[in-house]
C-alpha cells in the first residue's frame, strides 16, 4: 500500500499510471532549498549542510505555488530532505524517482552520488542499494543546474529576464513528482505495449533486470467482463521477453475518440515454482494509425484531426499543473470547444496528462521542447546537440504505450537556409527522425513541425501560417490540390525545406487570433507589450467568430488536408490568442466554436 500522505502533500496521485506497483512513497511537499546563483554551492559546502530556505515540491522556485516565486535567473539550485525509508520494505531494493528536473541534475543520498541526468523534460531513477536500506534514514540532496547561456533544450523558457512574444517565465529544478518505491532485485522493467489491429493482438515487450533459471513472465488482459486472454513465456533466455496477446474476435474493441476503450493489463514475473516475484498493473488501447495517400487513418478510417495547440502553462504552477484535476480540465476544455485532440507544444507533458487523454479519447501529437539551440551564426544558426537525441529517446520510451498518441514531432520551427553544406541541424534532425522510427515504427513522424523539413522521407509534411484573412488564407492553402502546398521559407524567400513529396499534409499552426477584451492592447505586432496576438485584433467577439469560422472552413473544406492545429487552447501570459483565458475562463461561447469545427471535413467524406 502507498504510505499515508499528510494533508499538505501536493500532487498526491500515482505518477506512473501505465506501470503501477502497489507500494510507493510520495516525496512531494516541503524540502529545504537554497538558490546558488553563481553555481559555487559545491565548493561552499551546500551539499553537506542544511539549506537556508524552504520550497514546496514539485513546484519550481519561479512559481507561486512553490512558496518562493523568484523569477530572476538561477544558475543552480539545491534541495535537501531527510526521509525514513519504510521499514516494511525490508528485503527489497529501493528506487528513488524524479519525474522531471530542469536541467542538469546531480543527486546524492547520504553523501553518495547516486545519479546524474541531463534534460529538463524526462524522468530518471536512482537505485539506493548499499546507500539507504528500508528502516534507515536517507538524506536526499539534489543540485539542479539551469544556465541561460549556450544551446539547451528549453522549450518556451525565456533566456532574458522578462516574458515577451511567445517566451515565458523559466522553470528551474524539480517540477514533477519525486517518489520512492520498493522493488525486488529481480524485477520487471517498464513494458512496451504496441497494438496490432491487423491481427487483433497486443505485442508486449516486457524487459527484466536479469534472467534467472526457471523465471517466466505472464500477462493477463482483461475488460469489464473479466479475463480476455493470458500469455506467458520464459524469462530466463531473453533480456526482453516478448509476448503476444491475441484478443478473441468477440472481445475485440478498438480505442477511438468516439469510444476510448481501455483493456486492463496485469503483468507478473514468476519464479520456477510459479510464485510471484514482481507484479504491476497497466492498461492498453487497441488502436491503429496508417497513412493512405494524403490521409491519416485511425483504425482504418479517416478521422480529421481538429487539434489545438496546448502549451501546458499555468499562472501559479508554470509548467506544473496545480492539481491532477487541472490536467483533466484542459482536455475537457479542448473537447468542449470542438477539438478532438492537441499538439502538446514545446514541452514533454507529464505522464498523467497522457493517461487522461487515453481515458477521454483525446488525440495527441507528442513533441519535444527543442527551442534553445540558436547560435547567431549565419547559415549555421541552430546547433542542437547529442543531448537532444538522448532526451527524446527517454520521452519515447516513457510514452510509447499511450494509445492517445497518434504521431511524433521531435522538433518545432527549426529554421536554417538550405545551402551547399550539411550542418549540425541537418545531422540532429535526421538523427531524431531515425531514432523515432527505430523506437516506434507504429506511428507517423514529422521531422520538424513547420519551417525546416530536412528529412526527405518524413512521414508527414506541414506548415505554419498565421494569415488572418480567410480569403487570402484559402489562396495560400489551395496549392495542396496540385501537390504544391504552402511551405515556410525564410524572410528573404530562400528555402528552408527539402521538397514536398506527396505526404499527408496539414496546417499545424494557424489562427492565433488576438482577442483581449480587458487588457489595454498594444499596437498590432508589438511583441513586448502586455498583450499580443497574430495580426490585427478583431473589433468585436462577432468579428472574432467570423474570422475563426472563415479560417477553419478553409481547412475543413480542403479534400487533401488531414487535419489542422489551431493556436491555441489558452492565453499564456502576454500571449492573448487563446480560446480560453490563462485562468481557463471562457472568452467566447464555446458551443459556437464547437459547431464551426464539428461539421464533416471534406477528407472524411471523400470516396
């Protein structure tokens, strides 16, 4: 059982919903904390003494919910907490998990370094064997370095002091749940669940920490009527045992936005006598994604993807949702406005968001927070490094099994002129595309959303277009019918992208209509004021609805368009182009927006 939580522990829910063990300990709450603006803390002894202040984990120190709210630059920050490892975990190893720490983390327990990790969006784990056993105290010390200098995957975090344009307050240090769990020495690792609708099966990769004689792995798939199918294979031969769970035809039920059915899954590691060595629960959705001409098919049928750009920021928590209910609300707000999914923008969202998307039938494109690799060098202006590939692979590993994810987008709006030399951006773009295809061949991959398509064989092609006049927008989008779609170029007209080759195409950013009824608006195009959006502001709500309808109609009426992504779900700080306010309040009659979007799209009705 989970150790009882005091009433003041924020984000108390289980953080890993697709691989659930019964016993765990949530470490959110009050930790000692100290800012280390010069990154000299190790030399000054911060690792080995009490820290000067306090913080509420998992909220970053820039956020109000952390109890600090310091938005100045922090080269490094330190955390410290003493925890008693539950004595009832005796005989097990202990794992210490971090959901996400921005950006370079080093963790010591009882003075011993137990793990270091680079990357602000993905989880990592420390094993405490020989450092802190059940019944003993564990003094946990975390240093997080987060420099604003040099290339680094930051997403939308500003490297200058104030928010402006589409860059926002920084997130430094811990921003997702910290927790412990007891595990046996021989144990299951995170499963990889891949639906195969063509055969009515789930393919299950179930890695183990070691192969002991006589061990087996077993998986039991169930639904509301009980057990559906069981499979078992030897676990003493292969480091990653593989099982196939074939669903009987009379129990086969697909996952879709209309019917987000999920099967229960119980996973076990058994010893030679059949005793349970390790056990976890999960779930799975039977869903296929396929490409046919310019269409993207879900379960063999065209489903027009009416996506909204969701950046996952909150006024008081920044990148961390204040509660689990806030994650649910964001999905429900999107559905209420007529969207059937979201592009999760410039951030690897916490896993519980994906769990709720799975439950609610919300289509999702997973994306990496890649902004931050600019150099200022002409024609070599972006240099993402090897850490981008490593972090992205960690995200793919964590999120592979979520049926709500229907596509991957490792990069966004990379921009660099095509010229006679192969650049670091070319290398990393191709590396991230190939890594994604190798890690997950079951979903389409777009090499980079908008701007610089550098991989000729990218599965999907797209553009970003914020033209505000529907008539001009229609002319811009019309070329797709003749395989001459709109492609983003540099301001001087020089190409950024390799040619379009007939792939499925969508306008993955459009709209962004500036509407701010209350704030004193700055002049159109002013990106430093308290309110901005794309193009000239509508003069009334009615004019907003007319423009929204006209832009959406262009894309719904395009027979070769498989979807779109409207910018954006909510206002974010000074960016006032959301369907909802930053506080999630209504800005419009969302029933009207839903009616505009829910009419059949041309690509759904074409023969």
